[in-house]
C-alpha cells in the first residue's frame, strides 16, 4: 500500500502533515495500518517519536515503550490533584502532583520532548485512558504549556479496538471508574475537548474473496446474520486431523495449550534436535525478545516466519507456514507447500532504539542501543489468537467456542486469506457474539471521506496561519536571551562568564532590533491570512520568500557570533556550563531559521497539493550547511578529573583529507601530498559521504549505486569483498566503498 493508492491513507497523511489535529487511524485486519506508520515516520517533516504500550509492540513498531520515554511509574493514574494517597494506600495510584513531583527526566530528554511535534502511539487498543492522561500531564509540564492538551504535541493513535484490549485489575477499576466511562484510550480526559479524528482505512489487502470479506465486516460491525453463521459452520469438522504436508496452524485461546501442542508435535518427530541460540548486543530487555532466546528445531518441524522477506523477492511473509527440510548447526532449509523453491533462512537482527536530539540540527534522531539476533521463526503447529494478530495464514484450525470474548471471533477468522483454508473444531453460536457497546459507540464517530475533505481544508488553513505566525515570532527568542542576560550576576573577578556581559548585551540589543521587523512582518502575514483573498496563498509565498531573504543572513549572523564566542572560550577553565548555555543560544537561532525554511516549503506544498516531506532539498541543504559549520567551528570539550582541560585535540586525519578535497584536489593528489595510500583517502572521504556531506554520485554512477545496494541487501552483507564477488569485475572496490558509505547514511 502507498498513500497514492489509497485515498483514505493519503487523506490521513495530509492531516498528519498539514494540521495539528489528533488522529485515530484504524482499519480492519490487513488494511495497511503498519504500512501507514512506516510511511509517516519515513516521510513526515515533523519531529516524530513512536511509542507502544509493551516492549514487544515497541520493537515491532520501531519505537520505544511509553513508560521508558516518559519515565512513568507503573500503576494507575487519576487525573485529579486531590491528595489520594491515604484512600488508595494499598494500590499504586499517582495523580498529576505526585507524578510531576517524582518525575526523573534529565535535561537531554527534556529538550527532546520540547522539540517533539508528533507522537505516534501504536497498538492503541492496549492503551489505558489513565496512562494517556499521565502522558498529557508530563508533556504539559515539560513543554511549559499547561493549558494545551499534550503540551501542543499532535498525537497519532494507530490500532484496532477489536484486538488486544487494555488490561486493568478490578481494584484499580474501582478507583478509576470515578473518572472514566471505560478504560479505553478515547475516554481520557485529555481528549474530551480535543477528540481525535476517527479515520478508518477500508481497502483490504489480505483477503480478496468478497463473500469472506462481507462476513468479516458483519462480524466487526456486530451485524452478523444467521446466514453468515450457517455459511461459516459449513467448515465445522470436529474430527479433522491434519497431516504433516497440510501446513495447518491451530489457533487456541490460551498460551499453555499452544505451547503444549507445539512441544508435543516436536517430540513426535523422530529426528535430532538442534538448538539455535540468539545473541544480543548492548541494551535489549529480555522481556522484549520477539522470538525465543533458544529455538529448538528438528527436521520436519512446522515453522512460521514472523518477518517479511526484505530481499525484495517476497519468498516469505509474516505468518507464512513452512516445513524444515534440512538443518545443521549453522543452516536451516525450509520448504513450502505452495512452491517447489526452498530457502535457507538467515538470521534477522531486531534493533532496540532510543531517541535523541541532534544538538546541531535540532532534529529528533533514532539511535540503536541494542540488538537481538535470531532466526525469525517460531514453531507453528499452534498459536494463540492474541499472538496471531498481524499474521496472515492460508490454512488454520480454529476453536471459536463460547470461551471467546467479543471481537475474538473476528480476530481469529481475519487471519485467513480465504474461507478455503478454514477448519472449525466447534460450531459458531450467534448468541455468544456479544457486542462491545463501548467500542461500537465510539466507532460510530468515524467520518466519511467527503466531510473529512472539508475538515482538512479548514484545519489546514488554521495550521498554516498558526505556523506562519510562529515562524516570525521572535518573542520566545527574545525571552530566552533576556533570561541569559540576567544570568550574568557574579563578580567579574570570580567568574569568567561575567567578563563577557557586554558581549551578551550587544547580542540582546541586536536581536531586539530584528524583532521589530519580525513583528511588522508577522502583522502583514496575519492580514493576508485573515482576509483570505482568492490568491492569498500566492501572496503568502511572495512575502515569505522576501522575509526569508531578509532574515536568513541575520539569523545566521547571530549563530556565527555565538559559535565564534564558543570557539574563542572553549579552552578556558571552569566554563563548561557557560559553553553549554551558549550552545543552547546557538540552537535557538537555528531553530528560528529552520521554521522560516519550513514555512516556505509548507506554503509551496499547499499550493501544489503535494506532501511536504523531511527529504525536502531546502531543509536538507540547510542541515548539511549547519553540520559543516560545526565541524570546523566547535571542537569537542573534553575534560579529565578536577575539570582540567586537556591539550588541544589532535587534528582528525579524515578532516584534513576532506578539507583538501573541498579545496579542489583529487583523491590521487591528496594521497600524493599526504603520502598515504589512495584507498586510505577514499576511506576518509567515504566517511563524509556517510555523514551526508559529500555527494555519492560524484564517486559512483547512479545505476551502479542502486545495483550495489540491492546486492548488499540480497546477500545481507556489507563486506566489500563479499559484495564484489557477487557483482564481478565491472565494479571496483572504490565504487562499492562509496556506495556502502551512502547506504549507511540512508539507513540512519
């Protein structure tokens, strides 16, 4: 699925990028919710973070847990500032006062949350209302916007409310029922005056059989008919026994039953067991392991893939069933019922990421802090309905008797591609398909596409107006500079910082002068947006281009003044805190400059009806220039014990080669001048390709670049020799070296 293929998905994407509305994106099984999440995180220009309620859900979504990001304590939360400690002493209950009082969020994470634009919460069916209110309390506090829900952060909720429900203990609910109608996320008090738009993806990618799709829709919408039940019960086969070649998987209601069925089936195989141990690096919580730490397999074992094939050949997908054809200590060969082609399974590396704020560009970035490597396989004679969510099966034996909760029948059946692969071990009773009234009522709030288009136009206009005014509002900048100026309060003889008071006064005076012009321009923008004449977007574009031309050199000039001050002082003693303050000032100027650049691109995207994405060349070029400026202007400040400053850092040898290359020397000339091997110089320059500071197309033709990366992905290797062996003599080590450096940057 792409947003161009799916009009609802495209509409949802525009709501994310062109408005500040909260959104609940849902959809039937197989409609592409995960695909949408990946598209948004890859393309949105907004500073975004993905969170999920559990460790495994966070790993699968490529994000972090809610509790780890917001440093939330476990237990219930009541959205009341009344002192509840004595009343609920036997429970872990927090309220806004106790939560904030005990909040342990360091300065780095505070800055991260202050720069956050978009919070994406995946698997939102498991999100409790009180947990969402706790998130709201933290963001309001950290971002110093107590009157605005989530401190002004836009929230994108993704999930299916018919899947895993929130978990709450009876005694917790006795407390929380005073504050919430139900425990589902949409009951959170933070959302009552800021209800998310309910957008449902409706194009199904898993099933193509209209009859089956109609039954699933009726189940989902509590409109199941007796005719539907009779059709399903035709697949009732109480005495059905699958053979080894059938590739059926049994869906059960309990973990212990699924584990028992898998264990017994494996033991029945009269073959040698092989144990495959996983490996971890860095920080990776054992409770978030996506597969077993030790995987036991035998020849003939029925297995299931839990990842899609990333090679592009689509040899397997998440949930595809296969049989172990052969295996050894370091190889697993799998055969499939529907094809004669076998494959050798390769290990997969899951990444545990943390988010950090790039101090140079103010962009939120992902940082891999740990990995878990194991074969992406599970024994697949049986699985629970809950764990089958997100998987796709061709054949399944399903027991959907009276033990199923509301929605479970739908979840179980919707794993199948078609009715042809269905076997029921118990008949479906229409009387047990009870309706979840709370979820059903909430689903009635969804809006059809035509009204959504009208809402989008209105919200886009509001967002554009607010964004334009924000870009040229120097009030916050002036306020922070005033605070900085007031911090010069010590005796000049006792403080190195105090000696530079006059420098700070001059900077503050210059910024105030520029604020006068910014205020005038902001008023012009306001008039254009309020009048909203037929060509107001063209008027905005003209004025913003003029303002960008005027303010860009001014803001860059302020930034350079601060950077030069840092460069001048960085080797003096006992000024680490002062240098940090100066770096934060520099970041403020760059943030304002980025807002202006984004304003230009945002107006252009509205005019051309295109999506503004993070890869936009204007923003990318500005970030590149920013990084280059800092490479040459701000050297790392390293201190040992007793804060003694070390001697000036030795020049980075890669940086010397880079400087010579930027001066126009060729690789060969640099090698001759520096008396180094050509391959060494190539390695130096490849490093700057990996940083995005050199254009890879100068070193590798576009077609060759694409082929090298494709081969690297296919053979799952980044080793130059291994890749060259696959490509042949037409490709040089030089080309491969630069291509892999570029690929490294593309993956960041």
